[in-house]
């Protein structure tokens, strides 16, 4: 019985199949690498489990660190418990970030980024980032008032992800992203919030 693969038509199709398969494998590998690179987009909105440990919380802090690093910030992860969780810099902007996870942030915990700034005699802009995926709690009136009166920003990880995706998809500029990060009180990346911040910046 004649082998099918000695027919020119079959040989050509087999060659094309192998080439396509190899190319698909390469594309799949690139896709996996890209997804791994942007792991932080899922990590920062992952609900905290009751079985999570301090190490899991630190992993969240690194995810926030890596998100900012991916868009050009110079990032540092302080090891001291008496300091903020993440420090990020871009040109003359300098933020000290406290990352919270799980249950609603207690009122006294709201002051932590500002407290670390004072105790360490630092110059950063305090920023509190909270992953509320577990509690589904939003910032209430009291917490917004604390941030407003003490002059620092509070940001949900869902809003951070929203801003990041808008930036990467050219829906907002990098300058607009930076302006939002510098807002006092609740930080949002909605079109309305961005327009309001732009008008405020333009009137200065």
C-alpha cells in the first residue's frame, strides 16, 4: 500500500501544518509570558481569604509595586514595619503607599501613611490603597473626611486597575494619570473625576 505522505499534495499540507503548529506554540508561549508580566492586574483585586497569611499580604504589596514599575515609576519596597509598604517616584513626584487588604480599613488605620511620613521625617505624598474585594465596602463619609482633613489620597484597587487600563489603552494621558494620583481624598479614574481634576489643575 502506497504511503500517503509521499504524495506532493500531502507533503505540502503536512509541512504547512507543522509550520502553523510551531508558530501557534510560539504565540501561545508569548501570550503566557505577557499574562504573567501583567499578573498584578488580577492580584490587586483578588479577595483576601480567611486562610491568607502575612506573606499573602506582602504579595499584594509587591503587586502594587510592580504595577507602578511597569509604567515607569522608580519603586522601592521598604522592609521596615515602621515604614510605608511601597514608595514610588516619577520625576519630582514621590508617593508613600500603605496597602490594605480584606476587611474595611479601620478609622485609626487610615492615618498610617501620614503617621509613617511624620515618624520617618519623610517628604512623600501619603497614599492609602485598599483592596476591598472581600468586604465590597467603599469609602464612607468618615474615611473620606479623614483623608480630606489630613490631606492624603485614598484609592481602591478596582479604581487603580481602571486607571491603569485607561492609560494603557490611551483613554487617558500619563499626565492625567499622575494628576489623579495627587488628588486629596477619594481618588477615582472615571471620566467625570478626570475632567473635574483637569479643570481644578487648569484654574491654579
